[in-house]
C-alpha cells in the first residue's frame, strides 16, 4: 500500500495534477485516484498551487501532496493496530515511502525529458533547476514539457533563438502575473492583523497564520515590482533564464548521444518516449468552463469534443469537427451551436489559459 501510494502521488506531481481534497477517506489502498471533486491540473507552474478554492490554508497544495499522502498512510497504520503493531507499520512507512516516491518521480521525469539511456546522479538537479526556471518565468507546466521534445542539441544560434521564442510564449505575460500576484487582503485588514501579531500573538494564532500573512506581504511586494516591469523586460529576463537551463539540458542530452552507436535511432526513441509521457492536452478549467456553458445552452458537442480529446491526451487531436456535427441531436439550437463553435475556435485545446480563466474558481 505504501509503495502504491508513493507511485501514485509521484505520477500526479509529474503531470501537475492536484487532487484538492486529500482526506484519509478519499484515498484507496489499491493506489487509485478516487473522490476528486475540486481537482485541477496546474497551468502556470507554482509549487504552492491550490486547486480547491475552499482550501484556505493550502493543506492540499500541489507541493504538499506527497507529504499529505504519507500522513494519511500513518493514519491507516493507526487503524490497523489491532492486526499490525504500530512500530512495524511506521518502520515500513519510513523506510519505503520517501524512497519509492523519489525513485518513481525521477524515473518519470527522466522520461519526460527524454533521458532514456543513462541514469546520472546529476539528473535530479537538472529537474529541480527546470522547475525553478518554470517558476521564475511563470512557465506553463504542461506546454513547456511538451515543447522540449522539439529541442535540438544543435548549437546553431538561430535555432536556439527560435526555440526560445516558442518557449517564452508559454510563459506568463505581465498582465497574467499581475493577476496572479494581486493582493488578496484588504489593506486595513492586513494592517490590523500585523498589529495583532505584535500585540497579542496568542489571539493572532487563533484567527490567522503567520504563513498566510507572510505570503500576502510577498504578494504585495511582487505586485509592486510588476507595476514597473515592461513586456520587453520580462521577455528578455525569461529568455535569459531559459537559455541558462537549456545549455545544461543540451550538455546532458549530448551525454546521451555519446553513449549510443546510432544517434538517429536514439533521437527517434527519445522523442517517442517524451511524447508518450508528456500530455499535449489536460482538462484545464477554461476548457471545462467552455464545455459547461455550451451544455447549459443545450449544445453537448463540446462535452463530447473534450471527452474525445482526453481519451488520448498524448496524441495530436484529429477529427474533432466530426463530434460537433450532430449537435442538433442533443436539441441544441443553431444559435447555441454557433456560440459554442465560436468559443471553441478562440483557442486551441492545448493553449495556456486566457486571462479571463484566472477568475474561475473550483470548490
């Protein structure tokens, strides 16, 4: 059970899946994802991403999932005490969980990066630095990984510049960052909380948390900096960050190539493995919202489109137009169908979210 759970949450982390309500009764001893209501896939990479709007403390945030699942296993161990002594189950948990999670996570990340022949100690650092670069640039978690399969170890500057343009197009714009870091507390409330923290720490501990206040102060600082940031400055900064990481990635890929006798065959396998481990499509909130709105207008073709898309999330979508042709069978009016088609045509299904999607809240 411990190993199954560790592998499950490692898979979640590798595709940016957030469960949302990881209570003990929402977990399965057979290692399945169950009872996910306010779940979501992370768009812009943020290790503290919270998909559930009612999770005010971030207990089930993206980066907390591995530890929460381990905690839940501890509760299962307590429930099994009549049959299994706690000292034995706790020992199993401590010895098995973290090691299994780290092993499976790194194996999966190697596949996502196309590192298919060598397993080097430096790989863990390469992954960490990739995620840090995503965080610094507001990179779209799914699309960045998907794009990396087209990265070439060729040192041609023009090819690198073209790839950087494509990569940075999947990073957050100034406007998107302003929305993400917009202060959430009323200034007067924040001021009162800060005064209370100084004058009556005991009372403050009952009604607020230091972590939340610190996060709000960080948000205010970031938001202030963004007021002075231009799109050109942001693009330049993002390109610099990505260029630094891509050089490390290129060196690592070169080691792969040097370890094989047929570089062309390696490249074919490398791309194939990456494309089968990096989904092109995920159920983004804006995609779900478009489908919901169309269905509420009597047009269920978009629901069928999304279902078909997610049945094969690693493959380029083909023939989705065929799904929409029988919209009238569901009783959709011509107007509703036209509205749904207009909604769908605004963005490709693999696009990072539009700005309006930041207002969506799942709870």
